[in-house]
C-alpha cells in the first residue's frame, strides 16, 4: 500500500519509497501512474540496484491520488507544489528529479519555482514540441480533453488524441479527472525563464517520438542542458527502454 500525504487544497497524494542512497523523485506522465510508468517498466529495480533510493508519486488525478474533476485543480504550478509536499513528507530538502512527459513539464515548473529543491533534473518524453504553442496552448489541451470524453471514439481523427484516449480507457482510470487535468495544464514556460534555469538538465527522447519532438532543440535552451536520443523508440516505448534508463542513471551519477 502507498503512503499518503495531503496537499494544501485537501487532495490526497499517494507515493511509495524504495531503496537506499541519493533520492530520486519520479513524476509520471499524463494518464499513467507510479506503477505503470515506473515500476512495470523496470525503473524501480534499475535505479535501486544502481544505488539510488526512489520516491515514486502519483500525480493528482492519477493512480491512488485524489481525482478531482475541476480543471482549476491541475495547473502545473500546483502540481509542482505537490512534488514538494511529497518531498517534505519524506524529509527531503533536495532531490534528483525525473519526469516523463507531463512529469517533465511539472519538473521544469518545479525547478523554475523552487530551484533550491532540485539537484539535477531529467526530463524524458519532452522535447522540441514543448516550445510550440500549438501543442501546449489551452486550445490544444481542450481538443485533447474533448477526445477523452467523446462517446464515439471512432470520431477521433487526431493521432495524438487517439493515443491519449486509448491510454485513458485502461481499467481503473478516471477519464473525467484526466480530461480536467488535460484542460488545466499550463502552457510552456517562456524561453527567458527556461534559459535562466541553472541546474543540470537532461532531455531524453525517442527518435520516433512525434509527441515530444527532438531532444536537442529543448536541451539547447537551457544554460546547462544535454540531450540523448533513443534510436527507434516513440513516446510510449522510450520510457521502458534500457537505454533511456541508462542515460538517466549516468546523468544522476
């Protein structure tokens, strides 16, 4: 069973801890959970065997955490604050942060708002498309949210929307909460803010990841960024690839 801590707005946040050594906080992608994103793909065992401890959390609206149906509950600054709530519950003043896709967006917000809490940040499944308004704008988010709720799935024509809908239809997931989360997500941080981030940042993407885009253009924005591309992997398959895990492990070492 996971541990639980309560966010300032009363939302229950679920997390679990494993291992000994420097702490890595794991923040999963949209529609996923700590178990699906990290445990089932080998990250728990891989990171603990490499000498790290892990804190794997369920973001609000996901997994065993509270599932609110109000989009206002899901902006990325609030979700970044959830990470600090979990860190505080674990007695962590600072940590290494790893975020996948939405978790990477949250990690960037965390670093911008609370740089003293982040030793190093690795973002995977986040790339050049993060910088495009047509991906992160409220209108784009609303279109994806509509696809999560439409009764007739065959009416969804956008490839990305089809992918998210199939993910959200998996057993145990709350599509209304996920649609609210999608609507409530924040636009990308301004380039001026991203360029001022001082902590080392790793960007890892699959070479076939059309959802994230290429790693190099995003890494180049950061003062201390580096990029790794995983050959032959897309948005769904890169997370479980051993080369992704190795790149992150080497970076955190």
